[in-house]
């Protein structure tokens, strides 16, 4: 008598799991923190920009104030920091706490700067109690950064509150706004003519305002895209 016949063992390969997606790993507290930081910057980028420009614009004005009240060390620190971004020539700078806010070379030489100095020597002259003290950046730079700050504050008031940002300044019109500062600065640089404080201020302000009108809508649209994107998993 024979026992029951058993079926042969199944030797077919086990089903592949290579196409199965692994379960998502739980997000770390660090990743959540990075997301919150990025979203916070995207949501408040304009306030961050305006605060940074306000500091950059006001510190050069603080330097002559510090000199006037006797805080020489912080004043010289500011002058030193901004010397990397501006030529700081005294005849191209505003002077505060003196009788003439825009002294030229004859006035400067007659009141303590010294005669016959080269450019590097002249830029070291900060001022004195008779002349007042120069701002830590020149007239043109002060106008540029002041206009950037003013235009940024205005942008905060007039930009749309929805997802669509403010209309951007066309590139061709932005290039037109560059012409005055380019002509004034270049013709002075090559020695064809000497600019004055009115032109430096006007051309600098035009450039600063146009730069904000051209760039900030781009930044605004990019930040809105960041906020609309789903969180990374």
C-alpha cells in the first residue's frame, strides 16, 4: 500500500520587490527647521532687504556723528570698513557738522587737508572740527543706497498683496536709467570734465530707484514660488 502522492515543491522564484517604493523616512527636526527658515525668509524677504539697506545707508552717516561727539574708534572702524567699497575722496563726499557740506579741493586744502596730495593721500582725510567730518561713502554712493532704501520702502506700500507681484521695469527702460550715471561717471573718470554734487546725487538716485524697480519684482515672484512649493519629504 502506497501513501498519498505529494505535489512537487514550488521552485519558482519569489516575487521581486525591487519595484516597491520604500516607506518614507520620518522628517528630522533639522529638516523641519530648515523649511521654516526658508519659508520665513521668503515671506519676509522685503523687510530683511530694507533693514539691511537701512543699516548700510545709515552707518556712513553715523561715522561723522561719532567723530563729532568724540567716539573716534567706532568712527574709524566704519571708515575702514567702507573704504573697501568706496573711494571716499573728500571732495566727492558730504561733510557734516561744518559750514560747507560740499567742500572742494581749495576749501579742503585751506582747512587742514594739505596741498599737493595724491588720491590715496586725500582719501585718508576725514575732516576736522572746522570743516566737519565726511560721510563714510561718497555723494554718489550715498544717493544710490538712499534711493534703494526709499524705493524699497515704497515698494512695500504699493506692491500687490496677492500671488502676482508688481510689474517689473522693462530691461530697455532700466538701461536708459543707467545712461546718466554712466556718462557722468565715465566722463569724469577719463578727465573730460568734473562732475558736481548735484549730478552725482541725481544720477545715483536714479540708478538706485531703477535697480529696485527692475530687481524686486523678480525677487518677489521667486519668493512666492518658494512659498507655493510643497514641503520636501
